[in-house]
C-alpha cells in the first residue's frame, strides 16, 4: 500500500492542519515523514509539508514554531507593495533546517505546487528529480513560490526576473489532492499497489448560499467572490468539482482510495490572516485530528 498526504492552503489557518497531524503522530508514535510515501502541499500546506517531510521536526515542534513565527509574518507593513513579508519565515527555515537545505534533502517524497504567471500554468516542484528546479532547489525557494499570495505577500520573481511565481492556490491546486492521482500513476504505483490519498484541510466556512443571499450581491460583491483567495474563487469551484468527479468517476480504478478530512468553521475564522485566532485554529485542529486518526485507522 502507498500513502499520499495532500495538504491544502489556508494562510493563518495552517495551525489547524499541523495540530491534526500532531494527533496522528502521537497516536501512531511515528513521524509524518515515516507514515506517507508522498506529501503534496500548496501555500501554507507547502510550509507544513516541507517542514514535516524534512524529518527533522515533529508536528508538535512545527506547531510551536508557527506560534512564534506567524505573528511576525502577519505584521502589517505600510507603504509596501505587499501587505506582509515572509522574511521571518525564511529566517525560521534557515534556523530549523539550515540555509543549504534543498528539496532533495527531505526524508520522503515531496511535491510543492505553485503557479507560474508568465506562462500561466501550474508547476510542481518534486524532491526526487535531480534538476535545478526540483531536487536541487532550496526548500524555502519552493515554499516561497507556493505561498506567494497576491495582495498578502505578492509575486516572487526568480531566474533573474524571467519567471514570476504566485501562490499555488491561484490555479486549481489550492487543494492538491487531484494531482496525487496523477503522480501515483506516474510512479507506477497503480499497477501493483493500493494507493490511499488523505486530503487534509485547515477548516473552511460553508460555501452554500440561499438564492436570497445571492440576490443581494451587487457588482463589487460578485467580483470579490470571483477572485477571493480565501474562497478560492473559481479555483475552489474547479478543485471541488474535480475532486468529487474523481471520487465518483468510473474507471478510476479500485487501486485509488481517497479520504477527505476537513471541518466547517465559522465565517469570522475563515480568513487568510487572522493570526490572533491561533488558539481557535488549534482547537479546530483537535477535531480534524480525531477525524484524521479515523481515516488512518481505516487504511492500516
């Protein structure tokens, strides 16, 4: 059996995801990197996935680091192109893993997603591919590109300015679980193994709306829903549609066993930068953790 862990984006809600994984580590007495054959992360999911795939940190240690670092990251800057800076996050990565730590140094296979703006396409940085844009890429450089949320952090310019990167959630892979199905086939796992995919979110408010609610949406409200990073905009709709279609499609194969672990949370907590709600996100993670253990128990 092969196991894939997909970690969604969610900004400051990321502690919920790590707390859930802390539950799983304590339950199994194993680290995340030893439980999964592949970890795929987008945005904050790429941050969490990179640190846990390194094998150098437990989920408990990552959560403690987030408690110290996220308030520094989400400190508003005035008169700057982007609202926040990831400089404190870079310092944390250098301190925890070392400035020379690359994608290829992780203990289990890792994929980090990003959106390349000049070519308008998704990109998947893969730890096991021995090229400058994959295994040889500095792990923070990959994370930096995946978490380059417009407005919040701004684009990342790389390769002497010839490439421009934006948050992995700008495309259709804020939830990267769909790509896990593709990669499992690329690896040939479907030919001889059952492949289990656990898709772990950070908590999300209900997206359902009544006709009367939508009737009150004027032009600006409609535009904001269309582009909202928090909601995922069209990307959210495309990803959810794709995931449900993948789960229900005939011919996907008995080898593919998907599980989704997500929580419905209040609207006021469903924000990209509500870092003051850290402890509330940890409590959400407690519920996610119990569900994650149930999912894991069903596949071992």
